[in-house]
C-alpha cells in the first residue's frame, strides 16, 4: 500500500532519513521502533506528503505521491496522521465540532459530517456525554481517542500514529492498542504506529521496521525482529522482557521456545510444561 524507495530527508546538515526503502502492506498493523532522533517521526510525516523527501520515491497504491498532477490533498484524507500530542490537533470549542471538522473539510454536508463524527466516536469509545465538552477538559487518554476519532471520521485507508501510548496509564494504554487492533482486523484499516515500547509492538504489531540514525536497520515480522535481541542491543534497543525470560529459562535447561515474544504465548508454554 505504501512503499518507500531510496528515500532521503535532510534537516539542516543532518540526514534524518538515509536511503530508506520498505513496504507497508494493506490491512496490516506495522510498528516503527528506534531511539529518539532515529528518523521515525520524519518517516511517518512523509507518508501522507506532509514532508517531501530530498530524493527517492514514495508510492501509494503504486503511484508516486510527489509526481506532478498527483492529488496530495486527497492523500491526506486517505492517510490520516495522529501526532504524539493530541493538543496539536484539537482546536474546536466542543468534541463533536472537532471530530466533525475533518469530514466538513472533506466536503460533506454538516449533517452528514456530524453522523460520521458520531460513528467514529462510537468506535473509539467516546460517550455522548462528552460531545459538548471542550476537548481540552478531557483526560489524556480521552484526548487521544478524540484525535483518532477526528481522523477516522474522514474514512482513512491508513491510520498513522506517533507514540499514541505516551503518558497513558497501563490500563488506558492496553485499551487503546486493543482498539487499534480492532480497527485493523474489523475495519480493514492499515495501522502504522511509532512506539518506544517493545512490549506493545511485540503484542500488537505484525510487521516491525527498526530505525537507527536515519537508517533502516531491520524489517520483518515481530518474531523475526525480536528473536535476535543482540541486533537490537547493538543499537541500544531491547527485545520484549518476556523474550529475555524465555531465553534465561532455556539456558537453565528448561525446554521452552526462545522465540516467544508475547506474554500469552509464554503462559501457554509454561502451563504445558507444568
């Protein structure tokens, strides 16, 4: 669905993205991991044309998004970007007005836009009693849900989120990722998430892209990426904690699968042994 081919981007004298190539498949949950400054945020801002690469090609459904005549405005409705801090996206006087703004900007009549906004808020779990509140009165988790609803109301094909779990308590974080997974499986929306949490990425992402110093270091399934912790440790990252546990058990002679990356998998494995 989205393809980067030899893409480069420069901030001042620094190469934020250095000759990066990868593909994001339709309907998949893709995670992008790496340290702060590794190029992750720059990468996702190029996915809907918000930033233009210095060189290289970005394709959406096989078409170069920066080719002359390409409708970049239409692309921004297809590839919705949710920033790390929802305050950057929330601006209207009420939650309902905020979520309906995108559909109205897309060209829908106000009545239809409100209908789409309410449907989107139902998906993300924003109740009616919040509709007429200021979005800035909401909790951090609710603000993020409203920001996501504002994008969903525009019926995107791809939902891109920058650190969506930042600042959330564990229960809210889990609920948010479960919702994103449902969007991927039930609504057939392609989900791309930038995250520092290896546990979240191991649990929810089907495909992982690893960035370091602007370069793509590794790309593959979550199991492929996390099963070799040494490669991640070489760039200051780590595998999920559950993987280290299974490796330690294996070292101690317990016959477990060292490639396990999810807690539920580990529980089933250990229950079988017991």
